C-alpha cells in the first residue's frame, strides 16, 4: 500500500514571542495533499501564529520541526520564491511569492496592481478577475474594504500554488463572492492536488466544503480529524453549532480558573521591558 507524503508536517513545535509565555509546546500536525483544512479556535488560540509559522515568517528551532512540501518552512526560501507556498493574511498587503509587501490603499487602479504581477497565466488572471467581479478601473484609495479585499485575493492567487494558507481573508466579502471563491478553492484542490489551510470564524456552507478540521485551544491541538468522521457533526445541523459548543466550553473552563496573586518574589520590571527592541506579540505580528 502506497503511503502518501504530507503537504504539511509539524513535529514537536515549540514557539513563543516572550520567554515565559509559550504559545506552542510540543505541537504536532500532519495534513495530506489535496486537503481543504479548516483551522478553528477562539481569538488568541494561536491560529494566526501557526499560519505565519507555516508560511516561514517565524523561525523555529531545527529544519525538520516545520516542513511544508518536504522543505523547511523557514529555511528553504525556494518554497515561497518558487510560488509553491502562498499566504494571504488579514493585513492590507500582498505578501505572496517574492514580490514582498505591496500597499493596497494608494492611488492606484486595480488594473495597475493586478497586471503589475509578473509571470502570470493570462487565462488564470482573467478567470480570477471575473470570479471576484473586479472592475479594473477601481481606484484603490476610493473603493470599499470588500472591493479592496477582492484585489488583494486576486493578486495572491495569480500564481498557482501547491499549499495555500488563508487567515480570515473572506471576512469582507459578500455571500456570493465568498461562495464563488470557495468553489474555486475546491477546484484547485480536486484538479491540481493543492492543499489549503483556512482559518475562519464564518462557517456557513463549510460542512460540505472542507475535508479536514483542526481545532486549536491555547496552542494545544485538540482535534485533527476528517470532517466526515467528526462525531459531533453527526448529531448537529451545522458546523457553526459544533464549534460554538467547543468555544463555550472553553469559556466555562476559563471562568473556573483561580486568579493568581502576584508572587512576592516577582522581580521588579526591568528598564529593558519598555525597550522598543524587545520582541513582543504586537511587534512580531507586524514584523
């Protein structure tokens, strides 16, 4: 029997922005090629950090800890530069491939932004422009958030990818645009064998779209299962109610935790704590 290699493999991941506040400790995850994987969890559970680690935006110890397409996510820059790995996040910027960060709120036309990306298949470009209903004459500093988001998504998808990481990118889209985009992603996985990891809080219609679900709670992997094998979904009408139950359960646990009193031996704040050069969650997000 042939054993499939994994598109994404995380082994014993340990990561923190601050020494005494680990986000991930001995975190393990495997995702097969062709998967449409939902990444779910409460705000602050580590979803965005995990996606950024997979995208090679944070260094972790060892080349074999986080591997994407059998390459080190951080060390093997050919992953991103070659277009095999694509990441679309919440910020108004394009950070896919080797093009770096491009502002999407200046006085540019949508045509200028989209046609400024080199090495693009014109058929794929036209399909995306039509799919996202983009008017090439839009001025980026005058359009709505939803229209600007469409241009961002279009630019990020112009080059075919093997692994696509999505962090809440459909939040500003209307229902029709979102469903059309999800159908496009489904075709990418089924026809090209692409792998998609999609972090979202909007679950409408995702029961039949996703193949896998990964649930993270405070940096801990609570579930990693095929959607078809998820017991809770067999007894519920939709995925939203299932995830809602998980998150409400988290809230009850948090309320029961005792409030810790400050230790009398706690060190007084160091002048270095306020230094602009100290790594922090806020700084690392915008780095």
